[in-house]
């Protein structure tokens, strides 16, 4: 429900569409990290990947303005060269006490990729490049799936090639690779028929790591995804 309200352009605590919601037309929202993998804890951030057809330089300021209009305190982290820090900008939005922090990354994709990601009944519509093209639309939520992985693996290669970069130095491709990593983790757990065990054990291990003070990349410790990888390795051993 939180992501549906967010995608619709509404404040997390309210309903209905808010100002700037029209900018969500023809984009998809993909919950990743602990939210995408169902391993959420009370202290978990909400990690979100947004895929759209707009250029990041045009879209990110629009998104920041939209979130600030909903009452969020927003800051952008990274976006410089790899030698100066994070290559991919992360928009960090905080909506106040009792609301989960939101960490959002954005990647531009091709029109063909967007049509593949949108629900079938919307594939026949033209993909607009205008932020204010009519009534607000809810950006569809796309769950982690094998089909999503295949689509984004192809698109990541296309994006990287078009920018003259390898996959690991193209910001858009890096965001897509992060989504693919989350899908792969779930797929590996499903192969062993241990998805439920994987999710429960991941929550327990992350809770232990947090209480032991060895959790979080900010403090140079493994983050939630890294602990989940270790849990999967343990289950497969």
C-alpha cells in the first residue's frame, strides 16, 4: 500500500493523487532489497528502483520536487565518478517519524523495454515523453520475476553499449543489475524449495547483526543484501 500511494504521487500517510503525479506516466516502480525479497525488519529502508523513459538529468529534479511537494525531506547522494564516490545517484526521502525511509534509484530504459514492462492492456498506448500529459497515472508496481530478469539483462547490455561503457560503469545499467541480483537471489532459494526458510532466516540473521553492531554499509559492515547472500550460501552448503 505504501508503494502504491507513493507511485500514484500521494504522500505515504494519505490517499489520492498529489501534485506532480502526472510525472509518473509510463514508468514502473520495482521494490527491491528487503521489501522486494520479503525480508523487511522494523529498521529496514524501503529500496526502490524506478525505470522510465526520461533522461536522468531531466527526471531526477522533477522527482525531487514531487517528493518535496509531498512533505518529504529529500537529499541526493552520489552521482559522481567512481573515484569520487557512488556512481549512481540515490534519492533519500524521509517522511517523518513512523514512516519508512525511502531510498530510490532511477534508470532510463528504451521505449521497447518500457512497453515490455508495462501491463499488457497498456502496451498498445503511445509512450509519452511529457511530464504533464493529462490525468495522473499510477506507475505500475512490478514484482521480482524471471521475466523481469530476462528483460533487464537484455536492456542493461543495450544501455551500457549505447553509452560506450561496460555494464559496471553505466549508472542506468548498474540500477538494472541491482534488480537482477535480487531476482537471482530469490530464484536460487526457490530452486532448493527453501524460499520461506530463506526469508525467515534472513530476517533473523539481519536482526542479530543489527543488535551485534555489525550491520550496515555506512559503518563498513555488510548490508542487508550481503547478509542475505550469506544466508543463501549457508542453505545451499
